[in-house]
C-alpha cells in the first residue's frame, strides 16, 4: 500500500504540536514545516521515539517570507511524489504593527498570504494523492472584521484585533474558493475553528510572562491544545463529511454573514493573485 503523507505548518507549539502527536499513527510520513528548525528537530525526536515506523522530515519554512515558502515547497516537491493532507495550521498574533519580509502586515502576510502561496505550489501534488485533503486552521475571530479594500498595503493605522481577524477571514474565503473551484475534481477542503485554546499565540519574548499570566488568570475560559486539535483530527478522519465546511467543536457550523460575502471573496482572490504575481488560482499543469 502507498505511504500516507501529511504536511503541516506550525507543528512546534500549541494546537499544531498536539495535532501531529495525535495523527502520528495515521500517516507513514509526516513533513514538519517549521519556522524554527531546532524546535522541529526536537519534535521529530519525540515523534520517532514513540512511533518507530514513522518517517519524519523537518523542513524550514518561515511563512512571513515568500521566498522561503517557495524554497520549502520546492523541497517537498523534489522529495515527495504527492501529499495526502496539508494542514495550514501556523499562525501569529502581533499586538504591534509589523511587516513581513515582503512588506505586508505581519498577520495578513503570514496567516493568509504565506499559506496561500504554499498551497498554490503544493496543489498539484495534493491533487495527485489518494486523500486530496487541505485543512485550514482559521478562527472564530473572522466575525470581527470584513475584507474590504487595501488589504495588501501596509496599514497606516493598526488595530491588532481587526488585523488578526481579517487574516483569518481571508483564510476562510480561501477555503471557500478552493471548494468552489476544485471539489468536483476530488479536492477535500475544510476550515476549522479550534476554540479558545491555551497556547503560545500572541506571546513574544518581550511579553511571554504577561501572556502566561493572562492564560493562567482566564484558565477556565481556555481549552487545552489537545482539545483544540480535536476538530482538525476529526476532519482528517472524515474528509467527505466536512468537505467545504467550517468546523467548530467537531461539528459543521454555519458561518455568520461576515464569512459569506461572495464579492469580497472574489476580489480578495483576484488581488491575491496580483500581489503574488500568479497567473492562475492554484498550480495544476493540466489547467
Ligand atoms: N489559541 C487559540 O485560542 C486559537 C483560536 C483560534 C484559532 N487559532 C489558530 O490556531 C493556529 C495554531 O495556533 P496556536 O494557538 O497553537 O499558537 P502557537 O502555540 O503560538 O503556535 C503557532 C505555531 O505557528 C508557528 N508560526 C508562527 N509564525 C510563523 C511563521 N512566520 N512561519 C512559520 N510558522 C510560524 C509557530 O512557530 P514557533 O514554534 O517557531 O513559534 C508555532 O509552531 C493558528 O493558526 C491560530 O491562528 C488559535
């Protein structure tokens, strides 16, 4: 039987780490796309100590750097004939206005654009696999923003909640566009909201202690990373049931109006292709 291959971004902390540990029995090869290679190697050693037959590859991939994303994706294409499941899990919350290497606002550039490009380059390889699955870790925060115009310009005024929410709404629209254009060709694509989870999200080396304190103070409001990974795990096990859906607490969940604006979605995708200088939505040589 062919090897089952999983690739995941952001596996070195929080929800991603729990996801990988839970899925280690279900795949033969796991590709860890990590910003920090040392953390990736550490996770690899934990995984192979527990799962003797598992093959684990660590690939450096900083989603806030498009050239680096391209390099990581090309390395995967060179080494693996297909990918059964890509989980776009990595995410960043920044309380201050920051730029990616390519000049985009950090959260929009990382959470949305970096993953868009990664998926674009890996798309043919996903469509060649048995499972043909993409899972996008989005967020219920999509409700607090709308896409509007000027998403690709570095903002003059910065609101961290709106910027994070916008980046997550963009990932939801990305899921919907993937479903609309490719479900009839066998693609299985789902967005999940993990819930409010106690992780390292929003913490930096400057505010780490404060972040820990906040998570501790509001402990009862947060679930564990293992619980936060539950929807993603469930979706890997029933790709047809959740195809095209937004999943929360393991169940298909209706989107509120902010997540359903067709014209905003179409404009976002058009502008994304322009910003990334791509001439088609998702690379397929047979298109
Ligand atoms: N926690 C929540 O309550 C919550 C709620 C809704 C949605 N989410 C979403 O869940 C996902 C996982 O977040 P989490 O809560 O588990 O946070 P986390 O503990 O901070 O983990 C985030 C992961 O993303 C990686 N990452 C950050 N910036 C990156 C970059 N530029 N390039 C590549 N990887 C990068 C981190 O790498 P390092 O280990 O190197 O830092 C880490 O592995 C995110 O998409 C987040 O938006 C979380």
